[in-house]
């Protein structure tokens, strides 16, 4: 069925994936913005960001950290946002305004395609939704300084993925997932919420869940970021694309 004469069929407007197939969190979710779904997508294939900030995003940069857009074939994917740092405990993050909400009974997901360089166990990388309680350092978006958050990523010293939640500044609840990041390998990571349960996915496959109560009715900001651990050399996190879909 065409949508408003635009030539878009229903299979494009709403992702029709079998509940038994991979990427199940996309099933029946919006693919274009509509009255039913808030859809945001960034392929980072526009002009290089001005002052390290792609259009529509804000940045947090530690000393020596950079955010740049690569459109060269050497990255393996045209349009890649590259987050780099120079020294230990430094990093970079980008985020949008705190203007989205998660709601009980309403589905949502956030997805990124990411590559972490060879020093993956000396890197922290996270993405998800967070309250902008403090934006002094990149890690403020996913650590205890955030009052409300729902994030997926890896912490310094381990490549095991972790799904972390905090509601009302009650404290971080972190659950280790049944999967790890692999250095220098493009990986699709996703947080899926079906209106009741928070789940994590790697390359479309379910890897675990966090059963704590998520922050609802709270203004949250989408983000992703990374920091170097205690490594003497810089670390790199490359983002091919970012997608967020929230059921209205």
C-alpha cells in the first residue's frame, strides 16, 4: 500500500521482520518518521563536522581528543565518524538534547555500527539514553554522575558487553551480556525495549537483558562516546551509523 502517494510501501514504512529472525527488535518498528514513530538516523556521510560536531549533535572533548568525519575508502565504509583520544583517561562523546522519553508499554530501540581499534580491552565505549546531569567529561554520560540512564557498552579492562541502567539515581544496575566486542571488527550493537523488558543485541542476535525498571517519564538524551583506559597510546572508536526508533 502506498503512503500518501509518496511511493513508499508499507514494508519500507514499517520493518517487517519475522519474530524468529535476527534483528527482532526492528520488527514492526518505523523506518521513516511518522505519527506513530519517532525515527532518527545519521549515516555521518555529510561534510566533515564543524568544530568536531556533526550537525544536530553536541560534543564533549577531553584534552587532545577529536571527533572527525572520514569519507575515504580506507575506513571501509563511506561516512564514518571517528572518535580519538591522545592519552589515558581521555576521550570524546557526542549527544543530542534531552528531548526523548521511554514509556512503559511503548517500544524503542537504539542501534549503532561500531569498530573499536586493537586496544579494545583498554577502552570504554557506551551508547544509549542518558539524563544530562553532568556534561563535563565523556564518562559523565554513562557513570554514576548520571541520574537516569540506559546504556550498552564495554568498560575499561574487558571486552564483555554490559547493559547498564539507573533510574532516579538509585545506583547503576549492570548485567554482563553473553557476548564480547572483537577488536578491529565492525559490529552492530542495539538496545531494544519492548515496553516491558530491556534487551541487548549484537549483530542482530539476542545477548542478554536487564530486568530493572527503566527511567520513564524522564527527558533523556541519545549519545555515544568512549574513553581511553590507562593506555599510553590513543584509542579509536569509529561509528558507521546511528539509528533510534521510539514508538509514540
